[in-house]
């Protein structure tokens, strides 16, 4: 099985800060990775498709993804109040699909 | 508008069974692979099971293999998850979601399954 190691598990940041979240895959997953945002009581929402190549429709351009193979990064260039949430990566290269453990982004 | 609506959740005793449904509208259901993803209270996301667009291929997480069965009825645009031998650790919100390989991806709102005596 492919393991996804996500870091950090939580972070505190201020509005306007640049935030970076990392996922590391236990084996090469090419770019078969998505980034999700989840707010309390809501279903996850995909932000980034195919690791870095596609921002989902309606997602602000302050969100970006990078990486390929085993190392991936989600960056929020200037954190906004509505971005405080939990973020997950998901690999869909090989079954079983696996999520990272999540990163909770909190207000400093 | 695309809608995925889960139903069938509820309270069940350990060892019991439950069948979840996911009614899909607004897309050509028969062309999408589908998934079930769950989230235990206060925990992260956990992929449970997947099925190909035709229903010919099914996939399971080790934690549910042999206890859960995924299926679909393309004539009724509905996805199912038959859950048996339920355990306390199966308590979670269960989401259905379309294939992650495509740009257009959709999730339902979830249905809560509680396994408790």
C-alpha cells in the first residue's frame, strides 16, 4: 500500500501569511494526487487536481500545488480568513487510495 | 446541478448490518467510477471502497475487506455499500464520491453511521 505522510499536523498562522503543507508518498505516484480542504461539518472540497497541473474551478489563485513523484506541496500565498480549515492530500495512483493525516490551519 | 445524496445511515448494534445508498443526479452516472470515503468523529478521511463505472471491478480497504460490499445499479443511478459485522470503529460519516481521476469530481453530504450497543 502507498503511505502518505503529511506535515505539519497543525499550524497557526495569521491572515496574509504564506502557508506551506507537504505530503510525501512512500513510492512514486507521478502526479496522481489531489489536495482537499474541509471545514467543520462539511464534505471535503478538492482544490488541486493532478498535483499541480489544475486548480479546480472557482478556487482562488492564492492556492497552488507543486511536486511530482514522492514529494508534494500545497501553498497558500496569502492566507485569508476563509482558509482556516483542515487540508488533506489524497493519492489515487494505486489502490487502496490513501489520504494524508491532515493539516489543521488555525488562526494565530 | 450535480447531486449525490447518501442515505441509510443510523444507529446499529455491534455485529449488525446496514446498507448505505447514494443517489446520483446531474451526471451520466454509468460513466463514473465511484467511491465511499468515511470520517470517524474528530478524525481524518479514510477511503473505504471503490467500484468501476461498469461495476465489474471493486476495491476495498483492508479494514473492511470481507465485511463490506460495494455495488451499483446504473439503471437507477445509485451506488450502494452493504456493511456487515459492524464494529465500533466503523462509526463515521460515510461520503460517496465520484472517481478522483477526473477534473470534475463530486462528493455527497454524507450519512452518519453509529455502531453502539
